[in-house]
C-alpha cells in the first residue's frame, strides 16, 4: 500500500542540502536534477491496480516521495513534468539479455534498444569477462548509459564448440574450474546451456554455491524437473519437464513424419507429441524453492509471423543483415508447418500455466541468438503479449517484467515498484496496460536512475552503434 506524507515541507527543505552534497562530491555522469512528475496514476505492480499519484518526487537516482499534492515551490533547477492522463510503470526487465560487441554492433546498440523500449534491468548472458564486469562498474558510476547490469560470463556447454560466448565443460572437473574462473573475473551468474547433462549441472550448482553465484539452466539433455532438484535459481526457456529432450527425441525420431534436417520443425514436432510423462508432473513439491521460469515464448520460430513484422517499427533500428534474416525466417499465415507450430505453442502455453499453478514465478527474457523474435528491448513486449495469450492476466505479466525480475537479481527492495526509496527507473505510457498489454509500448517518458531519456535519441544511438 502506498502512503502519502501530509506535507512536502520537510522534503523540500532537504533538497538544497542534497543538491549541495552532490556538487561537493563531484559525482560522475548521474542525474542530479530534481524531478517532479505530476498528474499521473501509477501502477502498483504487486497489487495489480492503479493508484492516483498527484506528485512523484525524484531526487538524484531515487524516488524521494509520493506526495498527496504537488509542492507550491521547488528549488531552483528542479524540473516539473506534467503527466496528466499518463500511467507510470516501473522499468521492465530482460533476464536473458545479450550485450557484448560483435561483428555488426557495439554494446551500446543493445543498451540503447533496451532503454528505448522501457527495459531498465538486464541480466546478461554469454558476456566476455572481465570486460563485462568493467562495463557493469562503468554503468554504476554513470560513465555508460545502459540498463542496470547483472553479469553472466560465457555460457557453459558440455557438447558445443567453444566460442566467445560459450565455454565447453566436458566433465564435472572442467565445470568447477570454469565456475571458479568466472567468479574470480566478476560474474554475478553462471548460465548453462541445454546440451549439458545432470552430472555436470550438479558440479556447476555446487561450485556456484561455494562462490556465492547464482545459476540458471536451460532444459534439454537435462529435464526441467531435474534442474529444479539440482537447485538452479532459474530455468532459461521452457523445456520438457519429466524427461530430457534427448530421451524424447530418441522415442519420436523414428516416426516416418519426423522432420529431419530442420531444427525448428523438429522442436515443434517434439512439443506437439510430448505426452504427460514429458511435460509433468509439475507439482508444488519440487517447486518449494520458488523456482523462476523465463519462458522465452517469443524465441520459438513458430511464433514468428511475417504479417506482424510488416508493422514493426523496431526492425528499422536493426542492422540490415539482422533485419533481413529475421524477415526471411518469418512465416506467412498459411505455411506447411503451421498446424504443427500452433499445436506446439499451445502445449508451451499450458506448461507456463502449469508452472505457475505449482508456485513458480515467471520472468521475462529475450534471446537475441534465437530463431524467433529476437529484437533487443522490443522482444520483452512481444514476450508479454505471448504470456497474455497463455492465459496470464495483464497484471501478472507486468509483474513478471518488473517485480519478478527484481526478485530474481536480488534487488526486490530497490527495483520493480514505484515507491519512496526505490530507484527511479520508470516509464510513462498512454492507455491502460491492465486492460491492453500493448499499451506498455506507447511510451511517452523514460526515466533511468532519475535521468530523463529521449526515446528518439536512444534509437539514434542504437543506429550509430551498428558497424
């Protein structure tokens, strides 16, 4: 519940002192102006309801107070922004983000695309260490404008070929060694890919616990239920629960209609024909530690509609090769695999509901390396729409992108809500996102750490970061 102070007098008296301290300390590039946002309603993400907020006072990078009435006077240099008719929502989170420079983009591309779409928290996977840890420090100091960063080093994989974003760990000893190295180089998280078996997963979890790192794992060669038993903190992407993908594929690949030579078609086939033993049981007992599931529904290629891409303005900010590849993979309304993809998507929607019924929390994430909808920033909004189509309420999916993301990265006391004392990461939108989730895309104001950002400038920054 949000409480309003009776008077703004004590708050205003402290503002000049705050401004003076900031000047004396000579802080790096952080927002120093005082902001007063007036006339909006704010979305209470925990309660799933709107609260009238006559004035939201932001001092530095934090929400200082929510006032019952706008103060008559503000200190010199303070900025008042009229948000009458708007809705204030906490900044969104992407819990499976990529943000490393590559052959076509600099890291600024990912940062700017995220912020332009209201995404202010990034759990980064596949990052290069120690470079990514230095980026996190630069973001904290204000030297680099970006979402708040939680860093995971190269993903661990038991079978794949090593690369800049992946380390091969063929056995438990190699896994323990890699976890220790990532901890030493400043990682917050260890992320494990889907071609890793239970014995190596077990070693990763044990080593990460000893190093005080969190672990996320992708189901595949290890079933989701086994990942939960092993103690991962989050499940990256939906996968089969009761049995591993390897087991299921061995059973089904002998069928004459099994699609060979097409990985996306084979994935849809497995989802379509997975039975109860493969998808469950998902019961409250194995979810006692409140596992977080990052479904990444948008990462599955069968959900990629050519028609929806025609009106997608976010594509214009992508590197040409990225945009063209996305358009080539998109499907027309009627295509040969449509029935299979539709059936597979419905099974995944049912599984999301099953996890939630068992007590799991859902968080949002976008895999830009996937063959689905992989646009940074905008992908969070696509994921929200797909979660609504899975049967979650709008309040639930907004909570997934705010409160649940904050809890996952250990920042529930400072992020994910608009409350006094919380970080000033928020967006203002037109419309009614509790009634229409697409209204979260109608962004009219972006504030990150108390700094007002211009969306057009962010998109221009993203384009400049394309090589």
